[in-house]
C-alpha cells in the first residue's frame, strides 16, 4: 500500500497538486475537506457537525475526522494506496494514521510539504474557482479556465467555496497554521518529510514533487 501525504497551509496548492499526482500515479486522491463538503451537501449528521467548524475556519475535531478517514481508507479502491490531501492536520491525526497503517504493515512513504508564505494565501483563496463535479481547481487571474465558469477537464460548472470569504480565510490561517507545524514536525522526526517551494508555477511544483518520490524522471517514462 502506497501512502503519500500532501501537507500545506490553506491555499498552498494541495488540491491542485493532488489531482495531478493521483492521475500520474494511478492512486485515488482522498481529501477530508471534500468528504466534509459532500456530507454538508447531503445534510448528514456528520455534515451538520462539520459545518459548524468549517464556517468558523476551525479544524473539525479529531474524533470525527479520523473515523471518517479510516472508513474511506477501507474502501476497495484504496487498497493499493492513496494520495492524502488535507489529512493529517494535527499530530493526533498523524499518530492515528500511523497506527492504522501499521495494522496493514504499511507506512507513510513521503510527506510532501507545499510551502507557501502566509501573505500569498489570501489572494490565492479569494480568486479560486472549483468545478462542481470533481473539484478541479482554477484561479481567476493566475490559472483561469479556457471558458469562464466551465471546467476545462470535465465541463462542469465552476463554483466558489463558502469558506473562501476573506474573513473565514483569515480565521483558517490563524487557527490552522500552528497545527500544520506540529504535523510537519511529526513527519520530519519520522524522516519522511520533503518540502518544495509552492510559489513556483503549478507545473514546476508538480515536477519538484515528482522528483521527491520518483527515482526515474517523469520525462523518461512519458517521452
Ligand atoms: P480543505 O478543503 O482541506 O481546505 P484547506 O486545507 O484550507 O486547503 P484548500 O483546499 O483551501 O487549499 P489547497 O491547498 O487545496 O489549495 P488549492 O490547490 O485549492 O479543508 C476545508 C475545511 O475542512 C478546513 O478548514 C476544516 O474545517 C475541515 N477539515 C478538512 N480536513 C480536516 C482535517 N483533516 N481535520 C480537521 N478538519 C478538517 O489552490 C488554491 C488556489 O491557488 C487555487 O485557485 C489554485 O488555482 C491556486 N494555485 C495553486 N497552485 C498555485 C501555484 N503554484 N501558483 C499560483 N497559484 C496556485
Ligand atoms: Mg484543497
């Protein structure tokens, strides 16, 4: 089982890169933020509980988040491995993941930190548009879609997230960056942390991430 963890502040580019890596590596992308948003849309008890935290820019409690993630990891399509996007977000989530993987004789292969300074994140999130069907990500000035309001990849409608309003973004950064540091420390201590400069263009960041995990350069396998 191949488990890669993408780490980064809100808006650092985790989702953008996770979609590309998932296609390239043939592994499912598992994003706890997407799982929560789906539960909110469906109005399930989990969604109602999570919404209260998401609307305040706070992390959803570990008891709720870990159970949801472990259930997703038990699905058949995750048997070969996963790209985790947005999980773990606390040291306790990281420890729970380690324990669950150890039960399957597996471990986190790499924790890849997409590093972007806080002053760039507000601009990224306030200009973000996501496709309704699959969450493919655009930015209204840096990475616009070919046709305004429509996803280049799957043709579905582009929407903005409720928590991308400037006041909620500020709360997300304020409340979540400390916990990110704890998770970074956890993986640094485990010897699997690698950081890339997330301020570079999207394709350059992708290549840097692939360099971290693939001994053979991408261009040699995709001439
Ligand atoms: P989640 O959905 O995970 O949000 P997040 O971590 O805040 O991160 P984002 O999805 O906002 O940013 P991203 O890093 O994916 O950036 P993106 O690629 O979109 O979580 C939402 C909420 O759910 C949390 O606040 C919390 O309440 C809850 N939650 C989720 N997981 C949880 C957990 N494990 N525990 C507890 N609570 C949890 O890119 C952003 C923008 O930048 C886009 O417009 C993109 O086009 C642009 N961009 C990307 N890369 C570049 C680049 N290289 N250069 C220029 N622009 C770029
Ligand atoms: Mg995301």
